[in-house]
């Protein structure tokens, strides 16, 4: 996909607004027509629309006419391409190249004999703590106790209101 978007004749990109697709569009400076489907896509699409680098269509009211209109707008209005070029330049402007950054961290670890201070604390947890089973068990126990108390209270209230068969028979006999 990245190489296809990088072709100079690509004028627009129809995307669902996923993070990876958004970054591919930004890196290749291609204006987008975005159609969010689920998850974080709506937020991603909104952020791009606010920056003026694409048009948004919704799944519920999309028609072929609206799609063609959005594509024509993105392709023919040069402001979309200009804003995308600016956003791409900002995105690509890095103080250190990725290869240099990888070399730095490799040398850092070698200089300091490891990187114990960068090791996540999660590595020291046991299996139960790591998967939060202790918390889950506590919450499940609390929920079960609340349910049991509620059921018991309902039974007591029901017996007070309606009585039991034994008390009904005693009342009839008297």
C-alpha cells in the first residue's frame, strides 16, 4: 500500500481512517476521503478533517454521488494537497534518523552494561498479578456477596408480604 500511495499519479486515498492508513497517507502527502467504520477511526478521521487534509463520509448516508463529490473536491481543491504537504513535512521532520536512534540505544545499553532501569516492573510480577486475577477474584467475590444478600433480602420480603403455605394453613384452621 505504501508504495502505491507513493506513486506521483495518486491524487486521493479512500480509507477507513485506521491509524496505519492515516500515517501512510500523511507520509506520502496524499489527501484522503475517509469513511470511519469502528473503534478509533472516527477520532482519527475527525483529527484529519479538522486539519483540512480530507473529506469525511459516514457509513449511514454514503451514496455514489456523495463519494464522487468528495473525491472531486479532494482532487480538484488544491488546499487539501497543500495542507497535506505541510502535515507531511512536520511528520517527517525528525531530529534523529531512525537508524541513528537505533544505533544510539544499542550503544547506550553496551556502555552501561544493560538497561535494568528501563526494564518494566511487570516482568517482576507473578502470573496471577500480571493478569490481574487477584483483582478479578476480589471483584467477583464482592459481586457474588451483593447478589446473595439481595436474593436473601428479597426472600425475606416476599415471605413477609405473601407468607408461606404453613402460615396460610394455620390462619385457615383458626
